[in-house]
């Protein structure tokens, strides 16, 4: 029954269900610089995009720099609360 899945106490359980992801810069090939006989290299950052990574550091998506990362664990409780409070017949619904 949905009341067991979407009640106010189960909303706090969402943190356990969804992994938090994070943003990382994207790097491209190294560029070599030379000045007065000294050379060094550095990574070039891709300014137009960024990577979304899982907790292990694996890239799961590449998005534009304007993409706003919102955690599922932060937004889904609002949907669950709305469903719970709506009075809809949620018999058989599962998360």
C-alpha cells in the first residue's frame, strides 16, 4: 500500500536508496609550454562541459556547464509528499 511506501517516515529512507553524484571538470590532452629553456605540461580544462560522476568516480554523464545538478534524494521526497497528501488511490504503487 502506498501509505507504507510514501508516508512521512519513509521519505527519510530515500538517502539510502539513491547514491549522491558529484560534478567534476573534464580535461583534455596535455599542452606543453616552453619558456626560457624550461618546459612543462598541464592539463587543459574543457570549459564548456562538465562530468557527472557516481560515488566511485565513474563518469555517468557529460553535461553543459549550465546544467544544474539536483540530487534525486533531494527532489523525490517532495514528489512523494505530494502523492501522499493528494489522497489519490495508490493501491499497488511501489517506489
